[in-house]
C-alpha cells in the first residue's frame, strides 16, 4: 500500500510540477438550470486564464472558483424589426474552500453585451472576455497566493480535521479535505502520509462491509454474486487474505455442487438405462407369450 501511495504521489508531482496549486470551477445547484450554455463558456475561459498564472484546473477539488453573473443595468435600442437590449453585466468571481468554508478572494468584472434576451446578452458579454484579461490574471494570481499562504499556516489543523473526520468514518470528506493541497508547502509529505493512513482505514471498513455482504450471498448459495463482490477487494487491503479464503471456499463449494450434480446425473442415466432394460424385457415377454401360443410353429428352445 505504501509503495502504491508513493508511486501515486510521484505521478501527481511530475504531472503538475509547473502548477503547484489547483482550483475547480463550480456553481450552486440552483444556478445550473438556465445557465448551462454560458457556464460552459465561462469554464473554458476561466480554465485558460488560470493556466496563464500557473494554476491548474482540476475537475473535482474542494477549492473552487464560483462564477455568477448579475445584470446591473440595461438599455433598449429601437431599430429594425426587433428591439435589441444592451445589458451591463457583472461577472462576480470568488474562490472558496467548500469543506472548510473559507473564502480566499473575490472580484467583480464589468462587462457589456447585447441581445434580444438576457441570456443572449450574457453570452455576448462573456464572448468579449479574453483569457488574457489583466483583471482575471490578477484575481487568480492573488487567490493562488492567499490559498498557499493559508495552507502553509493551517496545514496541521487541516490534517487534524481530516483525521477527526476519518475517526467518524467520513472517509470521503477526509480525503477530499486533503485533496488539492498546494504541493510546494514544506509539510506536503505529512499530507501524503495522512491520505495514505486514511485511505487504509477506508479500505478496511469498505473491505469488511464487502466481506459481510459476500458471506450473506454465500449463505444463500448465490455464489456468482458473492464472487463478483469479492473480486472488487484490493489485494493490498487488510482483509485481502480473508477475501481470498472466501473465494477458495466458494470454489470448493461450487466444485462439490458440480460433483454432486454430476453424480445425480450419472445415477439418473443409470436409472434411465435400467428402465429401458425393463421396458425391453417387458416387450420381449409379451412377444414371447404370443409366439408361444401361435398354432403353426413350434419353437425349439432347448
């Protein structure tokens, strides 16, 4: 297990050696419904802007950039067959740690867009936002520094919180809390060690649950379902030997059932053969009785 974690850590460090910090992009669930199109565009632009200041984008990280758009003002322009409206848009950005609840940076960028609807105008405004916009660069640069400084001073507290969550068996939250920790802090090796220990605890609990469920299937002789579960247990986990023993037990049970079934089938074939013999004998008896009684010939049998 330790070897696996060291390899994983080396891969992480090598992949992101130029980017020591990572942000995700996320919005509150209620903001998704009507904004998918412009959120997709925003994600592309913000990701590119982050990379320009050595901040890596991660799909899932507890440190998130939260973008929201607000209409500050609008003016109608009459002309042609349709009325075009000019919207003044505020693009509000904030960087927060969604588990710790800590805010790191906020900014508001003024944009202007035109369209026949509010959504069209927002899209128009966002298209004008360039990935090299100095306001974006400054925002992400400041946010990255504040996040790094926070981790440098609070890392032991964060590790303690993660360990407390692990004791409460909230392993997903504990590991997510440590995920995306800036890799250039001096105590990053402690973070890796904590993640390794918590993951071991998670595997042990997960393994125990899988074993219990698999044994339940075994008791009901649902061996295929039991085997399907047991094969998901990591060979490095603490109960790997128990899982292997269960698999061997199932194989023995299946083998015995096959042997038993083969014996039954063999006996059934033997019984079937005996019945056929009896039937043939009965037919011979009836034929013999007839032939013995026919008047024209005398059978010499001795």
